[in-house]
């Protein structure tokens, strides 16, 4: 496997025969959590920006060689979206005053990101359909990650109101 394919499939997670997007998202979650806990939010943000930019260029090159757009085994975009969702939800959870808020942030950020990534409402769907190349592949997941993080934040805040 080439280094490019290893990167685009998030260390092979996208090569899963069933639900490669979900498997890629799940594979990126513990790595994102490790970066978050050991190196901080700023580092996770910078890594996310880096893989997003590199992903755009590498997907453009890969699509030029393969001749097809947004292949299922490309899941580096899921990693970027998942990490954005996680950062937004986690930054809210650490301000909450109830048990398991951080754990719920992790669960909600995963579920909400997958919801928006699969459903693709509004601008997310438009970007997925209309933007070609690496920019389209990466940006719909970036927006799904932001939307997932915001939904997770609303859920966390709603739970806090119950306590």
C-alpha cells in the first residue's frame, strides 16, 4: 500500500468491506481523543487543519489517477469531520457541572457527525453534489463535523438544564 493510500484510507480503516465511513470515523476517534488528552485542543485543531489541507491536494491527485470522485475507501475526510465535532462538543463538556459530560460529548459528537455526514442536509449536501475534487470531498465532512459539534453542544446544554 502506498503512503498516499494509507493516508487517504486512514491507515486502512476505509478498506473495510462494510460501512467504511463509519469504520473510518470510529478509527479516528481514539486517535483524536489521544491527541486531545495528551497534547491539547490546539494541537488537535492544527492536526485537523493539516489533514484537511493535505487531504484536498492528495484527493485531487488520487482522483486524477483513478478517474473517479469520492470513493468510499477515502475516509481521511471522516477523520477531519469527526475531530471537529469532537472539539466543539468537548469544549462545551468541560464547562458542564454534571457527571459523564465528557463521555457524553464523545458519544454525541460521534453520533451527530455520522448523522450529518450520512443525511447531508442543506449546504452539506450541496457541497457534496456540486464541488468536485478534494475540496468537495473534504468540505462536506468539515461542515458535517461543525454541525455535529453544534448539535452535540445543544444536547449537552439541554442535559445540564435537567440537572
